[in-house]
């Protein structure tokens, strides 16, 4: 009976381990048969201004070898999207992010964080999608870990909207939908 209880606890831990999106293994790429995908609904959760927490410092080397950080966009709204080339929902939402980024350019900056991925695969994905905004290469997941408590470390895709004061204004776990993202970005930008 004890072995059955331990098995149930382990099964519960596996089921609840991810929050929304694709969960890869420690090496970055999911293994064949990896089924640790817990679908998120992609809906934006907006935080009241009084309840917003400051975003941690985010900086790193981009896929094209440059540097990017949240600090360089101080005073602007920033959409921070965590993704990986091997993540199906990440691929599905890429055109939505690209379109909203193009329509809000100037008042809103988009910044991708490629997470637990092979750099060559991420570069190929970006070359195909041509999003028009920078992507930090975060293979070890250090940027994602800095947001622990706001975004579960293995939850991709995840999208955060950082307000002009550098606070986390909204988040979506799972692939974002165009209307939800555009409405929320516009609302936070116009505050």
C-alpha cells in the first residue's frame, strides 16, 4: 500500500509540475515521447497598479550576437515573451506576437527570451518568422528563473507585459491570442 501512495504522490508532482506550455527536460530539448505539456488558456491576467511587482533585471546576448535588456527600454511598455523553437504553442503564437509588435511599434517594445533551446534551432526559427524584435538566448533558463513566482520556470510559452514604471502589469500562460494581447498592450501603453 505504501508503494502505491508514493506512486500517486510522484504522479501528482509530475502532473502539477508545469503550469502552461511546453516543459522540456534539463538538457533543453524534449526527449522522444516527452508529453509534459500542460495547456494554458493564453488569456491575459492584468494586475491592478497597486499590486504590480517590479520586474527583475533582464539582460543577455541576443540570437544575432548583440545585447538586449529591459533597462534599455525604461519608460516604455515592454512585452516579454518566453519561447523555444521546439514548442508547438510557441510556434503557433509567433505570428500573433509579430503582428502586435508591428502595430504597436514606437510605444511598445517586444523582447523574446529563447529558453532551453539549441541556438541553431532558435536562429533558424527566427529567420523563418522574422519577428522584427530582439530575442535573448537563455539556454540555461536564468532569465525565466528570475521571474519565479510570476511565471513558473518551465511554463512556455509565457508572455509578460511590463509597464512604463518597470512593473509586471499582465501575464499570459500559454499561447496568447491576438485580441487579448492587443487589448492589454494598448491598455497598459495608454495608462
